[in-house]
């Protein structure tokens, strides 16, 4: 459905391709056609397949641990060792986060994506042939390195090869691919043996390799290396135009952006923490990441089958996990658009309150069944229903706002440093929740974990709602001045606009 939206445009959107460029000054972004949109999609296709693989790898522990900790497993994995297999990849994503910026300007965006594609393929091969617990841990470290690097590089690449009018759709499709990957591996885990599941999943990076010839190098990288002619040819290919003068304006804009990024690179970290507005933006973004992670989203997906096995339902936990992750594919994108209708703050608050209610209901069910001993055999569908609605309402704000704020709260000068630092912190948070969830379940009951997640979802968005300005409909300059508390300057900007 998303791909169809990308390709469905009125004739007026691409009829301008035949206009005489001498009568009016055009840019690449004004000359979108079906062919150019499809070419941009094909150039990003390898990255999308890798994001499907990323979603599968991140959720691998849900179907895998059910087998590895069972009596049928060929590999001895204890209940205490299982959480490490689920969480260690979260901490190793920092390796990918750190490698990507080092090599992306040296070997190019194209070959960086190829490097992490091969890394993800190696991860599946290692997982399939692993015969010991130590070997499995090593495999999961490679997993995190691969998808951490892919995530970082692909966001850069999409921003550089897609037109600004389509960039949001292309980035949203990336998130949809992650959701599909989670559903794909839960489906494979439900119907296939463990090792066959791993072999099937290895087809994802292999398919990405098959699509690699369609992936063009970024024009930004060509300009960075002084290859202006190659940059023009690449941009012409992406825009599907035959006249080089059509893309000259975009080439000049890219050169200006490259020069500005070089000038601001050395002082970005200092300005991030010394400037009042940037410092406040960093704290707000950090708060939304904390709520996103400690609100249970990552942990619930990582241990979905283990959670549903406690429900007592006649429907197998593997099928319940499949349903829960499958719902995200169809409702994840539409529900995430609520932030553009209501505004960032109201949507975020609504998402938090509803997520807390869904988690609270799930926790109450497990409390009645496992602690009180109440007969709940007639309502064993409650955990699945509450988790399905939790996934829906989470996508309305809890999982969406952190990514939106990355683009709306930070100036160009500090954005790179801020996103990198916060990505590493998010990895640490994710590792913590995944390693602690089984421990809390064992010590205080699964209902306690659910109620902790619910408390974070209830309290966190309230704090963010009352401390964060509304960013919808405002320019970056207006947001930055509001963050600095400079009301007079905001009024001046509004008058000028």
C-alpha cells in the first residue's frame, strides 16, 4: 500500500518534465515523474530489504529462545543465559553506530551499505552453524553491529538520494519494513524448525545483495570527493531527466550544505551542551527515548512468545506473537499519522495514556491468574488483545515522536552529534530492559514488569507534554528560539514570515 502511494501521482506532478528549462528555472525536486520516483525507490531497495532483516534480527529471540531453552534444543541454553542472547545485540549496535560515520565518507554510502549487508549475512550464517552458547553470543554481537550500521547509513542515504517532497514517505517505509521483519520471523518461527528458520532468514541479506546493482552512489559523496560530473550524472539518473542544467541548482545546494557541515563539525558537541536551546532539546529527546524503551516496546517484542506462554490460551504463543507483530504492518503507518493531525504533544499524551491502560490490563490479567489464582480460563484472550492494542496506540506517539523530534528540535550544526550520542544511549537502555525483564518476572512476577512499563507510559508523556513546545507547523528557527526561551525573537521571525 505504501509503495502504491509513492507511485500514484496526478499527471500534473510529472508533466513538467517536458517543459522548456529556458522558460523557467526548475530543480530536480520540481520534476518528479513516475520513472524518477520508481528509480529512487529501486536505489533504496537494498536498504529496505536490510531493514526487514533488521526487524527480524531484533525479534529473533522471541521464537528462538522458546526452542533454545527447551529440552529439544541441541544447544544447552539455561533460563539465565537466554536474556543475554536477547539483549547483547542491543549493546553491540553501538559498534555499528561508530563504524558507519568512519567509513561512510571514505568508501561511500553505496559500499558502506554493502559492507553492512555482508555483515548481516555473516550473522545469519554464524547463527545457523552455532553449536555452543558462546558461539551464539558471538553471532548476536555481529547481528547488532550489522543492523546498527545499516540503520545509521540508510537514514543518511535516503536523505541524500530522495527528493525532499518524498523523503518522509521513504523514511516511513523504512519503519514499515522493520515491522514486517518482526512479523516475518515470528511467522517463520511458528511454522519452521529453528535451523530452517535461520536459513530462510539468511535469504533476506542475499536478496539485498541481488538488488545491490540498482543502488546508486549518493551525489553528496561524489561532490565530497570533488567528482562533480559523476554527481550530476547520478542526480540526472535519479530524476530521470536528460538535461544537466535541470539539476544544477540542486548541485549548488548540496555543495553549500557540504561546506556548512565541514565548518560546524568541530564545534558540534560543544554547542550541543553549551547552547541553552540545544541542551533543552537533548534532554527532551532523551526523555522520549527513555519512555520509548522503558515503556516496554522493545522488551515485549523480544520476549513475545515467552509472555504469551503465561496466558493459558489454547492458541499457541507463537501464533499470538505472529498476530501481535502482524498488526503493526497494517495499522502502524496510519496510526503514526495522528501526530500530523492532532499535533505532537496531544498525540504523544494520548498514546502514552492508552499504552498505560493496555499494559495495565495485561498486568491485571497476569496478577489475577498467577498471584491471586483466579480462574481466568474464559478470558485468556485478554493478553493478546491488550498487546495488539498496545502496539497500535504505541505507534500513535510513543514510537513515532522520538524520530520526529530528531529532525525538529536540533539545528543542523548539532544534529549529527546529538543523534549519534542519543542512539548509543538508546542501545544501552534497550539492553537494560531486555536483560532485566526476565529477572523482574522471576523475582516479582510478570505483572510487575507490565505495571512498571505502564507507569512509565503514564507519567513520562505527561512530563513531556508540559515541558515541550509544540513543533507542528513551526519552522526550525522558531522551534530553536522557543527552546532558548527567546519570545521576542520568535515574534520577529513570525513577522518576517
